[in-house]
C-alpha cells in the first residue's frame, strides 16, 4: 500500500480496521476469501508466500496456521529489516511493493489483498511480484474493480481516496501478461464488498471514513463516482511462467 503509507490510518479500507485502534479484521470476504485464494492457487504447507500490503498481518497469521511460510510486507509496517530473509522467524518486513527486498525466484506465492489499488506504481509492483516468484509461482490479488469501465474516469479523479486506483480488468490482465503471467481464475466477490460497507455503516453510522484518506472528498461524492463505475470486488489468481513459449522455440 505504498502510495498511502503516511495517511492510510484514515481509511478503513486501507487499514483493514473499522477504526485505527480496532484489531478486528475489516476486509471484503475476510479470511474466507484468503482461504479461497490459497485453494485456487493450490498452495500447501511448506510453500513460501509473501503477503504484500499485509497491514496488521491477519492473513500472515492465518496462513502460518496452515504451515505456509508467510512473510508480511508493508511500507507502513513496523516490521524487521530484510537482513536475514532466510530465517523462518521473519513474519513482517517493512518495504515498498515497488522495491521488494527479496532475491529472484524467492517465493512460491504472492498475496495482495486490498493493496494493488492503493499502490502508486501498480505496473512496477506487478513486475516485482513476477521477479520474486519462482517459475510456476502463483499471484493472488483481491481488490476493487470497475464492473463498468466506462465510468472509471470519475473514480480516478478522487486522487486522495483509496478508490482512485480501482482496477480495470482488461488493463490489469494486459499488465500481467506483459510481466509473464497467465491468468488462471477470476471470480467476482462484489457481495462481500457490499456486506463490508453495510457493516461499516452499522458500526459508524455512515460511509464517511471507509474510503476517505484525507477527508477532501465526502462519502457521498465517492459513492456517486463508484456507482458510475459499478465498483465491485474480485479475486484473481495468475501463474508466473518463466519458460519460453513452445511456438517461439520452434521458430528458432
């Protein structure tokens, strides 16, 4: 969540908390969606996974209960230095998604929940995900996306809101292919987003604070823009393929 590190405590969506002091998980789909991502990615005990934009680390803790060696990465996280990445005791690293302090072919999986949309340089982050993944490694992304891409312009104008980086599916898939990924699964989980928003209203009385990162735009303005783009929520799994395509080899 590198673009919003200095202000992310003001947004429930970016922090994964109803309020900054509240340790309860607040994320569309919760850990059930994390479990679904792991299932689709066919990850098992013994795998190494980076949770990029890990926040308070709930998914890190969950995956470790499954025997998955998980390292959380967050630019706003008070984690360890990256001086000894071989140590299984490391659970949190403070670093930017666009400059991951890991060697090539380091991880079997990369998880990015509610984080790609708030990264300032999404393309650079995707390239870093590809670099650190082994051949056949899995990238798992769950995030906001525009179900009506023609309305994305109004959302993109909300520069200081967490929704400004809402993903357009075609754009993301093109970027992934350019980085050497093959998309294996895409699921719509917009119901989870609606339930998350309803929970926030129930506890806070309105949506003010759910999307706002600095308070410039009102909740009503943000919701109107999101309605135009029909902003929903998705889960995607892609495979990193470092092998040269067979048809290209045959052409030599």
